[in-house]
C-alpha cells in the first residue's frame, strides 16, 4: 500500500470530528455515487475489506507551515513520557499538573517518533508558534449554535410554537491546514481518484449538518509519502481509532472510544439508521510487540468490523489504523 497525505483547509464549522473511521464511511458514500472511483466497485471491495483493505484513513492532524505535524500526545502515563517520577511528592504533583497541559506532540517530516527527544506543547505554546491569538485557549474551539424549529409550510415558528434549541459544533482557527493520511491500494484506487473523492466531500460537506453548511473544506495538496521504516521498531503510535488484533501486542496504552455509529446519506432517514456500538482504541494509542512480529510487515494495525447494522447487512466499520513507528524510553 502507498501512503498518501491530503492537506485540507477548513472553510466552515464542523458537527462531526474528522476521525478516520467516519472519513472512511463518508468516502464509501462517495463511491456509491461515483462508480469510477474504485476498480471493481464498492460492493466487491467491501466484501474483501477484512482481508484486503483498499483504503485506510487517519484522523485529521494539524500541519504547520514548517511541514511538521501536531499530533495528540500519546495515551501513556505521564511518568513514561516525562522524567518526573523521582521528584518529591509536592514537586511531582506540581510537575504532573504542568505536563498534563502539554497535550500536543510535534512530529517531523520523517514521521518517526522518539519519546526521549519528543517535543510537547500546550495550546498556548502552539498558538504562539503559529502566530495565532489564543483567546479561545483551545486549538479546537467548541461553539453552541442556536436554532429554532420552523414550519416548512409557513416558514415561521407558528403560533405558540417558538421552540429554540442549540447544537454543539466546533471550528478551527483561521488559516489552519489539516493533514489526512490515507493508505491506498493503487490497484483499486488511484491517488487522483482519492483526491477527487475528498474534494467532492469537502464541497458537499462532511458529517453532521452538512445540509446546513457544516463540514466544508478545500483540498490544498495531495502527495505520496515514503512509508516509515518499521524494521527496527517494537512499538507504534496509531493515527485513527482502531480495533486492535487479539494476542498480538505485549503491552498497550490507549483511551477507550465508543463509536455510536449512524448511517449517512439516504440511510440516515431509514427505519433504523443507527449501527451497533463499537468499542475502539482512540487515536494516539501506543501498542508494543516484538521486533520480529508479523504485525510490522503491514503499514496498519487492527481489523474490519462487520455485523454492525440491521438496515445494511454489508456495512463495514474501519477498525484499521495507519500507524507511526515510535521509540519508547528505556
């Protein structure tokens, strides 16, 4: 598989986080309406997805103008990331509180991570590095959008029918670029077709409330990257929520993430639009295995999840995740 990086620029607020499994789901709807995207068609490729995935999406990460990437801090104990364990009790608690604010990790263009030399930053430090105002004190800015229930026949709320409500959305600071890493099987989909699919997705809107203007973005650039060298690694850092294989990893650190999936497009208004919940390890997880393990022969970990829908029997959840090699501290 080839590693493709697609750089996007948000043009609106979002109602749904840009996570790998959701991006895969919306890409599949793009393939439903554009039969030329995938060789052999979507139905055939989904039937083989558990053995031969044709595309695996990462969650979106911030890309700096320097070409570096801003990743979520690995979901490991702070004592494994920072040298604070040998402090006095008072100093240890003080240092732990400060280090907890450093929730971002900078990765260079090589896409390899050495925890002994990794650079961590707080929201405030990151905003300063990007020459942005830190009024929001957060890179991902939450917002409560006001709405009201409208009678579509009269275009008014109607007599005694004033029914305001709010929806939680989020947006990014202006002029921010995001990178989405996609592993693709070029015998099934070309890089040009993947770029086209993401461009169409950005025009139509991604995720929840796309019909009212949410989830818009432009595709800035698409390029092929060299896959990181995994021959000498013993651990990996995941770039998307995943369902890791059983009895493969000797140690693991992750934050559980429950995907309460829902069908999109025309199935969103079906009799039962909801999928079965899937428990996943969120992006930023770290998994450790022997250097000789077969798992390192592929540029992704995890598995495809089936039998998640009563409405669409062939529905598949991307339980795979692209990963980066990570060198653990001794």
